[in-house]
């Protein structure tokens, strides 16, 4: 299935600390998470091991929410959380 990343989603994703490559990777290989309003969600934890806004974080969790129209995945929004998760 093709993936279409909405320009607004990509803009917010970059502000939050992720990029197009990670968004696609989350959709393709991430773990399913609950979503509302006929949307789908997937998440993936990445090693981060650097500072963001003056604080050090071991990992980041990228969550992507999307819809499916025919054979096309269209992103709705992306969230990025920083911290440490059990893998």
C-alpha cells in the first residue's frame, strides 16, 4: 500500500523531532496502538541518546495516526514523546 504524508503532518513531525523516513518506518513496522474516529495508529521506539530542549533522553517514541482510503495510507498526525520505554 502506498503512503501519502500530508504536508501539515510532515511540518508538525519535523517540529516534534521526527522525519518522513521514520514516519514511513513506523507505518510499515510499528506496533498497532488504539486510535479513534475510524483512524489507525502505530508506534515505534527509537534510540535517541541526546539532548532535546536542554534535557537528555535515552529514547523517543514516534506515534503515527492515519486513515486508509482504498489502497492509500494518508497520515493525519504524528506525535513524538521522549523518555525511556521497555522494549
